C-alpha cells in the first residue's frame, strides 16, 4: 500500500470509528427510552440490563452503519478539499477516482460484511432479545403491572393499588376488566387481594384472586330492557384466572407467527417461510372457491344455457311455487337467505385471513431484500458522500454533518414510506426494500461525475447565460 493510500485510509478510519460509537450511543439511548417502561422500576439485575442492551444493539446497525459511512466520507473529503490536499494531489497527477480507490475497496468489503452481519448476527440477537423480554415477564410476571393504573395484560386490563412480596407477586385491591369481542367493559372482577404465579417453561401465568365479586353486564336486544341495565353478580372466595402472555413477546414479530419472526431468520429461513406462506395463501383461495361452489351447487348447473333462453324470473312459468304453501315458501326463502349469508360470511372471514397472510408475506419478502440492500446502500452512500465533500470543500463537524443528516433522513424516510406501502400491498415488496437505494444510485453517479470534472452541484451559468444573452440582444435592438 502506498503512502497516500495509507494516509487516506487512516484518516477515514480515525473519523469512522468515533463517529460510529457516537451515533450508536445516541440511538441506543433512544432504544432505552422506547423500552423504559420495561426497565424502570422493575428491580432488574445490572447483568440483565446489560444483556438487554447488548441484544438490542445489533438491530441498530442497519441505520448506524450507512449514516456513519455517509458522514465520514463527507467530512474526510471535505477536509481534503478545504486544506488544499486535493489540489496537491491533482498537481501530482492524482485524480479523485485514484484517491477514492483504496476507500472504495474498503467500503466494498464493509458492504459484504454488512450483509453477513444482517444474515447471521442480527437474527440471532433479535431472537435472544425477544426471549429475554419474555423470560423477564415469566420469571417476574408482576413486572408488567404498574400500581394505581390500568395495565393491558393479555385478555384483561388490570389495576392494583399495591404490590408486595419478594417478587411483587402479591396484589392488593384488584380490579379487572375482561376484554370481549364487542367494544366496552361488560365484565368486571373485583377482589381484595391476589397472587401471580408464573413458570419459565410456559406462556401462561396464573392469577389467584381471593374474596371478591364477579360482575357481568347482560346485553339485551330490546332497547327498553337495555335501559334497565341488567347484570349478573357472583361472589367468590377464590377465583383462578389464566393469562396468556405470548403476545407480550411479539415485538416486531408478525401476528400470524408464534415462534418465528421475519427479523429473526436468515436468508434460507426467510425463503422457506415465504414459500410456506405463498402455498397457504393459494390454498386458502382455492378452498374458498371449492366451498362456495359446493354451497351454491355450481357443479350441477347447466353451463351450456344461453342467455336468450332464460325467462323472466318474476314469472313462475313452470308453476313450481304453486306446489308449496305459504309456510314452505317462507322456509325456502329463509334457507336461501341463510345460505347466501353463510357464503358472504365465509368470504369475508377468508378475506381477512388472506389479507393478514399477504401482509405477513410482504414483511418476510422485504426482510429478505433488506439484507442485500444494506450492503449496497453502504457502497452507494460512500459514492454520494465522498464526491459531495469534495464539491462543498468544507470539513469538520459543521456543514458536512447538516448536509449528511438531511440526505440520510431523506433516504431513510423514503425507505419507511415505501415499506409501509409495500406492507399493505400498494407496491411490490421488492420495490419497498430497494426504492431508496434506487434513488441514491443515480445521485451517486451524478455527484461523482461533477466532482471529477471540478464542477459544483449545479452550474448556475447554464441558467443565467441564456437570460443574459436575451437581455443583451434586446438592449442592442433598442439602441439601434
């Protein structure tokens, strides 16, 4: 390696690593704030908190690494231009492409490393992160309950006035609202005290309530009876309630999956899940068609009947209805209506299921493409930042940081909007993962060409010169 290449690479690394640590620390603080309700006031050991932060750190790499590369390249090449080091290089016959050659090779290997990291380390750490959160809840289930406020816990909302005991497993003055399919709080349970019991090997915790009452509001169809507000009340000495906590660990996991999340799998696992979900979606749609055909008797219909041969349905030309009395006719109409409503309900139910499965499928496909897009984005952002720093000719922590952050936020928000649209099926998942990368690709080519030819980002003379020539011609004609 030549002295110049070593100097450029050393300057880049001296800025890259401190900046990487600073950005990682800032985003890690944001992660702590995001999960502060699970960490603050829970009497957790320091080792548990360290594990929590360690497992949460790799998920930040897809944002930290591209941003660090962009800012570092702008700052370093801006410093070279500001200190006239590029001018000295060019006077010695060294072009910008030659100066970027060593760093280009380095960034290329960084991109490969980013893909390998996202394919191995991130899925493993994400799985451990989810399991750690679930284990914290299972070992100390009272941690998810904050006194003197309602807490969403599985299928219930629970409020307690006090927690006590070695693991805060004993509760005092318990009020529970059970969730129902219809909106509203129709079932209320009140008890003087209770106890939480959990197991590490189970997603269920047991809530034992002592000396309380069970209230259930009865919903009447008649508005007059509804005004009387009827309810059922039962007193109990001991009431046992099992609470499912499996949903508490489903952070960034698809609702249709119970053991595998789209961000917890490598490339091979994602491909297998994509194939499985695709088969399930196609199978559901096919089964719906078969079921509807069976219900309406489609297979037995005369498919050769022509439209011209169909008679007016309002006229009973065959006299079929004359063979039935009024009661039988009503039963026939009710049966036909019931079959139609059953088919409609079946279609609506399967439609929701297919929509959820397609949304899950889109997430898995985007997660697969994101692993490849991460490495490519690191390379392209370098070719955006390096020529941009040479163009603005300003280094340090001022203007380059502002420009770099604005560029990255634009890139990041475009990616977020594209992924949200792809998740809902508005655009293909491939486009959702690669749209922001596709946008910065021509920008990197444009900036590299402008920096190579020693031009600014925009040449204002190209816009001003035609206007100036127009007024010069007009003034000369006026003088004549």
